[in-house]
């Protein structure tokens, strides 16, 4: 009986080996699947990182843009503003122009065929640098004021301003007026004319 029992146990043992091997193989397959899945996830993560790189660049560009905008706003705050309520415009000036003066004069339009005949006129407002003196004059910023009717007539050459055959250049306009820079306003190249040119390039005149 012992021998038989041992035989029975041996048979059971031998029959269990394939089952154990089957479980082992199944476990290996599962582990293999896990490794593959892990590898796949790793590749996915790598792709995600690669996709995030442009986002990082966009964020950097956005930060730079905000910094530039902040710097621009800071510069605007440092400027001083001349406001003309009568004609409805403002003019931005560097801080160094603090203490400027406004000098008022009149422009005259003459008949194109009769130069001694004045057919139109209007105000010209000159913004004068605070360091301007009689002994050492500096470049003014002259602003001619036209009605829309006058401006159209000037474009049609129904009258002329000055001897030069060059029209004033427009700085801005609102519902009632056109604002312009005289032709050859800086023909004598006085001190400070380069600074005035730089100011004019920033589109300093804004209308209301």
C-alpha cells in the first residue's frame, strides 16, 4: 500500500508539473505584457515631453511679450502729454521736454495765381523745448491746424502755403480738423532737429 500510495503520489506529482509550468508560462506572458505596456507608456511620455516643448516656447515668448509691453507702458508713463482741448488732440513728449511752451502763430494760404492774395489761413501751434533761447534757438514742433474744407482745397492746389512746392504732411485728424507738419519745417537744421524727428516717428499726436 505504501508503494502504491507512493506511486499515486508520484503520479499526482507528475501530473501537477504541466499545470505548474502552465502557470509559470502564463506568469511570464503577463510579465512580458507588463513590460511592453510599460515600454509603450515610456514612449508615450517621451512623445508628450516632445509635444510640450513648443508650449514651453510659447510661454517664453508670451513672457517676453508681456515684458516688452510693460517696458513700453513704463516709457509711456514717463512721457508728458500736451493736451489741446480747443482742437481736440494730445501730443506725447519725452520727459526732458517738461516745462515746454506753446507758441501760437498763423499759417497763410495764397492764391496759386496771385501770390499776394491770401485766400485761407489758420492756426499753427509750435511746441517749444524748455531750453530754447533767443541766443540758442532749438527746433520747435510745429502743428498746423486745418478745417477739412481747407485741407481738401490745399490738396487740390486751390491755394499754396510757402514757396516750396511741397504739401504739409498729415499728423492726424478728427471730425473737425486736420493736423499737419509744415513742409521743410526743419530746413535750417537748428539744434535738436534730430530729436524732433525721433519724436515724430513715434506717432505722438492722438486725436479725440
